[in-house]
C-alpha cells in the first residue's frame, strides 16, 4: 500500500479529522507518487493535483471548455513538481485531507 493510500485509510477511519499529508505528493488523476521526483511541470486545477504527465492533456480540455479560471497554479520552469505542490500547500494552508465535516477540538 502506498503512503497516500495509508493516509486516505486514516482519513476514512477517522471521519472529521484532518490528516496531514506531510511531504507526500501524488497525482489526483494517475495516482503516481511524485514525492521524490525532480521532474518539473504540472498544475493545480481547483483542488486537483495534476502531475507533469497528466497536466498537458487535462489542461488542453480545460482550455476547450473555457474553464481556465479554475487553474489555481502552474509549476514554474526549473522547479520540481513535488516542491511546487508542497510550496502551494504551505501558501494555501491545505496540506491535509479530511472526510466529512471537520470536528472542532
């Protein structure tokens, strides 16, 4: 079982609890783990993480559908996709997953 699968299992077992993703980065389309990759590219569409392999095709469809306004960020040239996603999460304050409403402590 991959690290992201383990984190989702924790979220399912603990509804309403935020589960921190740490440094784990995986594509929401292909589920490939990009945590240690140095490859550049990719984007964030709404809340979906799009890896360098999936983003080009997905974003072409976004343009055809005139939904560019939902592209939240694109990986800058020279930056690894994994670092880009971790930085994006820090800036947006969204480095966790949660199933169901958040339970306030």
